[in-house]
C-alpha cells in the first residue's frame, strides 16, 4: 500500500539514492523561515522526564528537550502541536529539534537589543575552549565554565553541537567581545517550573516521579520539575530500616501528595497510601488464641515487636516470653530478624495494637504437672534462688518448686536456707503439695529422712484399731499421740462417743501396758460421752481412717 505522505516517485533512475529521495520528501514538508531554517509543526507523541518526542511527518521522530517548555511555563502533553526547527541528527538517528520561538540574533544591533532587554536567545555550542565554551549566537561568544550550568568537563563536552538557551551578560561591539550565560537562564526556568508546579499540584493528587537522591530518612523524588520528600515511614506499611533497601536512584515510582507547604516550598509524598491499610482487615484475620508467625523487628526494654505482615506488628511483652525463666532483657530470648511463633493474646483495632505471647506457643508446662510430679514422688533439681522463707528448685522448663525453711532439715532449726543449701546445688526432695491454679509446688527435704512416723505408717493399715493419748484440743480437732513422735488427728464432731463404747475404751487402756501407764498417769478412762468431757491427757481408742504417707498424716475416728 502506498503512503500518501511519502508518494513513490514516477521514475527511479539507478543513480538516484535513498538519501536523495528522503531529502526531497523533507523539503516538501518544511517551511522556509527568516533565518533559512526548516520550521515544522510537530505533534507530541511522548513526554519523558527530560525530553519530548514529536512526530514531524518524517519516517523518523524528532527529540526536543523538555527545558524548551519549562522556561516559558508551558505544559506539554501527547497530541499537542508544536512549531519546531530541525538542528540535525542525534547519535541514535532521531532529529534534534529546537523551538521556533527562540531566535538567534542576526547582527550586532540584535545583540545589543537582546543585551539591553536581558532576553533569552538561542545559540549553538561550537567547542570547549580554555576556561569555558565557544558559542555561536550569530557571532562568536564566550561562555565561562562557571556559567555553563554543568560541573564536570565531560558534561561540557556533551554540550558541543547542541543548541542552548542563554543570555548576554557582557557585550563590547568595538572589541567584538560577547559573553553569555546559560546557567542563569536554566535557574530561572527551573524556578518558573517550580512555581507553576506548586500551583498545579494539590494535596491528594496521584503523581509519578523519579527518585533523585536517597537519605537515611527518606527519598527526594522529582515530580516534574519540583522535588517531593518521600519519608521512610511513608514508603511501605511494613517497617523499612532505610530507603535504599527498597528504592534506588533513577527509579520511577507512583506516589500520592500528602501535604504541601507553599511558603517553605515543601511537598510530602507517600507510597504506602496507595495501598490498602492492613489494619482495615486485621479484625477478620487475627483472633485471640490463634497462632501466628512473624519476624522480630526491634527490641525494647519491655519487650519485642514482631511483624506478622507488612504494616502489622505485635508486641511480645517480656513477661510473656518464658513460663519460669527470669528474663532480664528481651535479647536473652530473641534477636532482631528471628522468626518466631506466638499466640495472639489481644487485638485492639482502634489503637492498632496486637498483643502476643511467646511462652503460650511453647505449651503450658503446668498443664500436666500433677502427672509429671505427683504428690509423694521424689524429684531432683538445682537450687535457683534462696529467700529468707525458703529455697526455689528448678524441676523443668517453667516449673519451680519451693522448699519452705521448715521442710529443709529435721535435725536442727535453721535461721536461713543458706545455712543448709547453696545456689546451684542439686537436691532431692519430696513433692508435698501442688496448686495448679496458683502455679505452686511445695517440696520437702526432711521428709526424705525416715522417721518413727514413717515406720508407724508402714506397719499399719487404714481400719486398724489403735489407742492414743489426747495431747491437744483445738476447736473440733484433737491431736492424739499414738507413740513416740507419732501424732494423729481426730475430728471430734464427726465421731460422737456412744455409751456402749466406754467399756471398749477401758479394755484398750489395760492393754497398753505398764509403759503407757507410767507416762500417762492421771489420764481419764474415757467415761465421758460428750464433747465437753474431752480433755488433754485422756486415753481413748481410735480407728485409723486415713494414712497419707506422702503428707505424713494420720486421720482417726473414735471407737
């Protein structure tokens, strides 16, 4: 199919080259201007951060620097029509274009007028010379390196052959001395662009930009001629240590304008605000009692923060890190970067708080303590602490037993546990009592030493008939001496004495022998039948109702 914009020639002589055909085509699509250049009407097809691509009717597009629009305060977008001039071909084959509105002086009178009016003129950089650049502005002009707008010599080399916008800062017609300044024009254009952008941008706008530089606290982003600050806390809902971990210079990003300070010319940007807030769905995802996995992000004196998903952190309080181990600092248990499993203890959506427990995920060691350490069993552990009232012994992770000072030794009275025990000392003890709800386990060492009570209990069974002497009455209970160092407990009100039992009591008295009669002289013979008749020293007959070897207890009833 033929192209109406590029009709095929009627004849194609062999000597006619493709470049000749292209030259003829370009001539038919150009207009002669006053300075003999080729002025075209280009259509904008793309806009980048530094240039504008235009369709100028040729097979190859043209490139126009974005600065050609910024100085005039114009905006440009795809579809706009722009008058341009062709300066030449770039290294990539595209046409280098310039705006037709900026003219190059044609004589000294034009130069004097441009100097007096401080107008911007067009010029072409011809070469790098000592101290600066040589520029063609209709006549040869000099541009000091400090006024070129670039710093490095390599950047100055890149300007050679380019059309630039500059201003005459010195003009001496007699000596034909002309000095031009590109930097002042560029700075003015930059200020104009910023002022215009500050009026265009509104809070809440979504913008695209290029990361210009990175700092520890954020990133500066070029959003079309002005810089916006993207604070590290607004990059992601997840915790980020520094912007360089997720961003790089030159990266194209999308953001939202959070705040504009026109007086200080500051724009605050946010990336995370373009994403859903994680806490909006947290109530559906996190329930008390459920297990979660996360990464430890930071440690405080009171606990550790764990990120369970980007934007949602939970706190493991130091008290929820171990069942029994005394934790001085969270770093004794976890480190930043550790992956941990925890149990959700509380969820507060309004305050964005998630309470976690580390020890709960390990299982409660007290759940089966009665099976692991039954009352009466012998256990072994090391002394972990000594207090005035007793000693604590480590039995298992999260489980400690307490030996009261009165249960340490049966031989002597102790003023302090350290009189018999030392820190770290391994000991064997008997489990005396378990209180699962209060997480208390009472141990005894002295109970490990056989006594006359142990021998008495070993030789008898529940239901045996015995005789004893009442040595103490307190309320509804009486202590009964059954032998040397052997005491039993009688609950008085549960065993009222029947009249027919008096004779049996007398019979038991006669069977005690001379030893008991010698020790218990003056005792009553059990003739009383009412509670008020009971007194210390009486000898009665009893039946053993319970023998508790572990607790060293004997319970009695009157017979």
